[in-house]
């Protein structure tokens, strides 16, 4: 069975760099593993033909291992900017959710409740 990757999604925090490798007689999965080692990155499958690439660090692996992926199919999108607008809105929403989550106590953690004015 052939491995077909139609899309690479890169973590916004990742700073890409050009690498050069010469490989012979290796499988596509071995190529991904080797390139990941050389570039200090790791990848996670998003769909059957899309992977997400991020810098390889304990913090990044932990953060990404706890995330769920949801695919939304956009209907009636006729212009590229419509798709970009939706992507920007989702990115902004997720940033807001992360900021709120970072500011909330974890379950079982004591916290102070400010009285309403």
C-alpha cells in the first residue's frame, strides 16, 4: 500500500529549516521518522492523508497528545478569503479558549472567588 500525503500542517510555533537527506530503499514511514530525527520534529496523523508537524519537545508532545481533532467541512465556500476568514476565526477562538483555560484552576485545586461588586 502506498503512503499518500496531500497536506502538511505545521505548528505555528515551529520555525522551519531546510535539511538535506539522501535515502535509498526505505519505506515512506521510515522517511518520516528519519526526517523527524534530523530536523528535531515529530508528526501526528490528522487524517488518512494529512499530517501535523511540530518541534520535538516534551512540552509540545504533551500539549498535542491531549488535543482532539475535529474536521469541519465547509459548504458553499466560493472564495479563498472565505476559507481563510473561517480559519482565522477558529484560530482566534482556540487562542482565547487556551488563554481562559490557562487562567482557570485545575479540578481539585483551591482557588479564591472574588465577591461580586
